C-alpha cells in the first residue's frame, strides 16, 4: 500500500469557534488532545475571553489602556514588549494598569506592598546601585518617616 494514502493531508487553516473567521493554524494555540492539535478559539478570541473572565475588560478597553500608556509598561516605560499584563489589586480586583512581565513579577515578589518597594529603592540608593532623583527622594521621604 502506498505510504501517501496512509498520510492524511493536514489542513493549513481552520474556523475559529468564537469569531467564525477562517484563520491559518498559526493563529491558534496548541492543544495536543484535539484532532488537529489546535484549540477551537483563535488566539485573539482566547485573549479577549481571558480579559473578560478575569478582569471584566473587553478588547476595546485593553486597547484604550495600552494607548493611554503609549504602548509601554506603566512602571518601567519599556515599549518593546510582546505583551503587557493586566495589573490589578488582588483584594478588590480593580485594574491598575498594564505592566511588562518583569515588573509584574517584581511587584508580585514584593507582595504588592509599596513599603517593600520603597525599602528596595532605598537599599539600591544606599548601596550605590541607583542614583537618587528628586522624585525618588520625595517618594522615600513621604512614605517612610524613619528616613529623615
């Protein structure tokens, strides 16, 4: 039996189960247990669903937030990120802004605690790892009564 009969031709595109658009397979995340190896929703629809489910945002609100931040992380201002993460208050769920992966991890490791972040800034200045700016000195003085 010829081997080409045994091999099924894999489709190069599929229709998204949410938006109904026909898209190339590169527009779908991998899902190993599905017949074609891809999820049923395209990446854009999956992202929009995640934003809605976790943060109550639609793609339009996310885009406006990103535009308001000039497409950059609200913390470090880097603009060369593939993706900005939704930063939110874990107690209330309120969205604070969009941040890069590094800032998201850093703030998370500091347990979203401004006092810890100020202490980290003080430490960097004290050890010569950062140079104090007027804004940083003002922030440290206003949040830490022991730094006088």
